[in-house]
């Protein structure tokens, strides 16, 4: 829904004035997002065909708020012929990708604690699925439609046909499913630094945002994205490896590089 007229009609149908909202141009969602003048609310607008996807995000935001995990709150939802919108409270702070390497390092243990707290929620009580069967099915669909965004791929894979990239992962799926069965947690589903909001004064985590992919999954589906994305902030590989070790120690595990690599290479194939 990139057309301003569509957004205007949708907001008007829900009783909002588009003049009270400013467009948000960051992020990689296909939705149109606005922020109010006080920066205390966000509204996400989608075409009617994507209303079910937005309803799924609404349900996840509400569920996570009930688990005492910091994040946005649902303020309003509207769906009609013009499309669907979701209004949520803003999480005050700055996205972690906007921190300097020094500040991210100072926030890093707080981030490990917050991720650990999310992953400690009882997965069997989570009503949403983000498991490997779901991810592989999404990847097959996106690859089959030739809809993979090459900008999401690691640089070294951008000239390799997506079908070949998926074929490389397929032989590992059965082994990864077995590991997932023994190690399922509640995952964010898109755990990159822009989706972790940090208090700029204390550098503690203020909340998780963009919860549309939250669900039960192997913890490495989250860890792979987070550690890889943080590498874009660290100043060199030595600092990145030290940060990986610090995170793992604080979180409480020994990193499994095979699982990290598998999920890091699978995730870009699921967006399309």
C-alpha cells in the first residue's frame, strides 16, 4: 500500500486524519507505516488482501504483551474494503542498529538478557508457529515464485540462483528438525537490531518491535539473525567474535556454528 490515496482512504474510514501522521520510511515491510506527531503511536496500513497478515501481527502483539515482555501495545485495529490498519503504542528509545559500536557493546549483555527472557517463555503455551516446517514451506514458495530479494542474501550468495541456495539446505532439514524438537523456544522471528529498542540513557532493552513472525521455533532462528546483523556494527572481525562469545556466555550456551549458518542462509529465502 504505497499509494498515499489508499492510505488516506483507509485512515479516514477508521476515523483518523492523515495530516496527523508522518510517514516512516525505514524498515523493509511492504506495509505503509505512519507515526503520530508526538511519536507515541504507530499505524501500519495494508491492502485488504493482506488483512489476515496484519491480524496475525495484532494477535502476536497482544499475546506477547500479556507475557510481560516489553514491546508495543495494541491501541486500535480496523479492517474494511479500503484495507486494514493496526495502531500500536511506540516503544520509547532508539533501535539498536543506531547505536555506535561502543554503545552496542555496553548494551550487549542487556540484549542477551532480554533475548534470554523471551526464549524462556513456555513454548508449549505459545499459540503461534514459526518452526522449521513453516520456514521451509515459505522458502519453497518464495523461491518457486522467483520472489527472493537478493539484497537480503549474504553478499557472497547474491549471484547464485535461489533454487540452488535452497537445494544446499534441503539435506540438512531432517537433522535440524530433530534439533528443533529438542530445543524449541518462543522466537521473535525477525530478531535483528532494528527490532530491538534500547533506552539511550541506560542502554537497557526497552522492548521488541515488529512481531509479525513471532512463534515457536529453534532458538537459532533468532540467534543467527541477531549475531549476523550485529556484525554490521562491530568494527572488525575480532570484535565480532568477542561479542559472539560474550553473548553466548551471558545467554548461557555454547554456540553451534552449523545451526547458526543453516538459519542464517534459510531466512533470506523466506521473504518475498
